[in-house]
C-alpha cells in the first residue's frame, strides 16, 4: 500500500490558507498514485485552537471548507484531521473522505493528562472504530503527548486485531523529546507486533513549536521512515518497501532550529516580515540576532545599539562587528541626552545618583526608542531575555522585557553560551569577545551580572532543581550548595512572580508542560 504523509504547517484559524495546503498535498498524492493521504491532528483548523473551537465564524468556515473538499471528488482516500460539532458537543476527529463522501468519521476515544488542556474542549463518549483500505484494517489513535503512558488495557483487542496502527498527532516539541518519542513509539510497535505510522504537525504556532518528523516504525520496533525535521514534508512511501534507517540524532542543532522555525512562523503568522533587536554587545542579544537572521534573512533584521554614558566602546564595537558578520543593518542611537533630560526633571541636583531607579530608566528609554522604530517602520521588536534572568527577576519591566516575543526566554544562560559556540563552530559569527567577556547590563560603572546573581554555572543548576524538577530545599542542599545561597535564589524566584506575569510570550522549546509550567499566585511566600 502506498501512503502519503502530509506533514503540513497550518496556521491556527486560517482555514482558507490551510485548505490550499491540503488541496495541494492531495493533488501531489494523486500524482504519486498513492492509495491514501494522511494529515496531522486538527490540520484543517490548526493546533492548538483553544477557544476558537467555540467561535461561530470558525465553525461555519470549517463546514464550508469540508464541503469544498467533497465537491472536488478526489479519487484518493483522505484522512483529514478536523473538529466535528454536534449540538453542544465537540469532537477531535479524523474524517475518512473519498470522492464526494465522508465514508466514516473517527473521533478521539481516549483522554489522558494533556499538558495543553485541549481535552477540556472535547466530548469523551466516542468508541474506537477501524478504517479499512486495501484490505488492511487500520486502528486509528488521535494522539496527545501522554499517549504512551496511557493505559490501553481496555482497547488491547482493538489494537491487536488491526493490521496497522495509525497515530494522527500534533505533538509540540521540547529539547530532548525527539529521542523520548522515538523510543516510546518503537516500544509501542514492538510490544504489539504491529507496524505504526505516526504523522505529526510541523511549524510554530504562537509559543509552541512542532518539529514534524513523521515516522513509520516496523513490527520489530525499528525506524523505517522519518520525515523532515522542522520543515514541511509531503512524502509518498510504499509501506512494503521500507527498510531500517538511522534516524536523526537530537543535538544542539535541533534546539537552534526549533528557535529559528518558531520565530519565523511567529512573525510570518502575525502578519509581519521584519524584526528589530536592541544590540547591547552582549551574548543574549547576539544569539537572538543570529536566530532572527537565520529565520527572516539579513535584509529583514535591524540591529540597534543604544549606548548610554556607561556603555563601553568595546560593547558598541562588538555589536557592530556582529552586525557586519550577519550582514544586517546596524544603527547607533545614543541615549545619553535623553537620559540627562529625564534626570533634569527627576533629580533636584540634575546629576546622576546611580541608584536602581536610574539604572532601570536607561533600560526603559531603550525600550521606548526600539518601540518607536517598531511603530514607525513596521518592525516587530524582539525581546532578548533568557530563562535564568526571568526566573530570578533580573530584568527591567517595560525596558529590556519590551517586545512581541521573548525568543530565548525558555533557555538558561548556560545554554545560551552553548548555542553561541554552536553557531561559531564553523565560522566566527558572534565575536569571541562577546562570548568570553563577563556579562553585564552596563547600567552603572563597572557593573557585572555577578554583582546581583551567583555565577550562571552555579545559578542554573539550582534553578533547574527548584523550578524544573520541583526539588525541595533539602535535596538542593545535598547537591553541595550552601543554604544561604539556595535561600537567596529561591527568594529571588518568589519575589519576581509579578514580573513573569508581564514579560512577553516565550518560544517554548524546553518545557514539558509549556503553557502551565508554573501556575503560581501573583504574590506568595515559601522561604
């Protein structure tokens, strides 16, 4: 049997645009003489749709789009993910379409702990049904990210009596997940002794990234087909002519490319095409500039240096060299006179006091200037903060947190350095001085990050233990850290929750539970 895996990149709610992609994929499958074309979960609407499922306009558009597919009378079996609405019920469904008929509709029939909360939208009274194509009885599972921890004991007969298992999915990516996913699907196939087809959505949708990487796994649990990673991919394959292959190993390139694709789609799907970045001469903004240039092309990225009286000539030069290496436009807009005009109004002496209010004022002036450029010239402003800073509150509200999206906000500072070295592996793009110099906000003379924070090599493991792994203080102390240090870090996390409520959306490439990773009160106290 020849199948076409249509690993498409839908835009949530853009039903007309998604329909064009779907039709083009169907025509390619027909040209390839495929028996069946398979699309990802909810691909006609885009995933995850959240409250769009309740929108009357969306429902009407979905109904018209399905009718248009039927009117085409395509001669191929089509398995298309789309919601089904009946009275007050909504189903996560796959439509089996051929010519001008919906032959069968398969609804999601099992629900587990979905980290995106999509299960709350769907009715749960469906029963498992087979699809039969070319004398093959196909068991169909509509996946979520806890599929392989689900207890299928009630459906063992359904799976074992099939000739083939199809998993239709829109599974978001986080770094390290690819390896986990392949291992779990391989074990699933091997334990059942069934060939498994896995189709996944690709692309960025809001904060989430979907890697694609559709799979076919043999009855022995070996990978015999792997779709492209982080790219749309419409592939026709003969199920009986596949052999074991070496699947792609997950390394730093996966993390980097997930950020590139996530940013590209965020900007494109938001209706923009170009981005502006404040280039401080530091490593965070340098990494974001590299990601943006890769995502959008050098002609669509603007780097702006905004030096104050405390900015070193070295930092301006580093930002300039970075921009030249990337081939992006570079501007220098000094903010010293603007800063002094504020001091004239705010300080009776008209002289700097050099307190935190003046430090943060510089950051907020920079945010204002960058937003002015964004509004006037149509650039989307990118925030450049990292996860270490966000968790400890080492950032300025309405200053360096200004932006439409925080590109590396899910990445710890130590990983920022790893990605910078990855980018420079073949050619120096980020000046080595940016990587080796001590990180500093340069908001006062001689300032260094370590004046306010532990070294990142110490801070990040504590944050990972406390936030990511939810370890109590006693276990963190057993890692060899002093009690006073751990208390200080935890207090910084506690006291900065109000900042995290106000920072821009973050490209989620590390979190297993991305949209409800930390759901803490706005104000609380533990330590």
